């Protein structure tokens, strides 16, 4: 996962952080819509939000793929159940 993430950063460069996940400690930042529409995962069922946190140009990228052992197979099933709408599992 880390190798894939690093390769993507090298390929795409320094992309802007999406506005909805930027901190808005000042009035100016709030007026610029920093943090607007952010979904706090713990406010949702199963502490899960399918909100995108990557910049638009790499949105939908995946980095982690569970391994082929019993424990990670359970994790694979969980991830597929949680992300089915977004990634079409």
C-alpha cells in the first residue's frame, strides 16, 4: 500500500487538499468553505462514512488490498460490505 501511495504522489505531484477536509479555525477559512460538507465518520452508523478524502484527480484510488490469509480475508469481506456502493463490489 505504501509503495503504491508513494508512486502516485510522485506521478501526480502536490495536489490540493479537498476543501471539505481542511480545518477552518478562522472566519476567513469558514467563508472560503473550508470544512463545509465534512462527514465525521463517528456520527454515522458503524462509524463509517463513504465520503471521498482524496483530491479529485485521484479520487477513487485504492492503496490497500488485504492479503491471502484467514484474518485478512475477514477484513476483505468487511471492506467490500462497507464500500460496495462506492466501488461496486
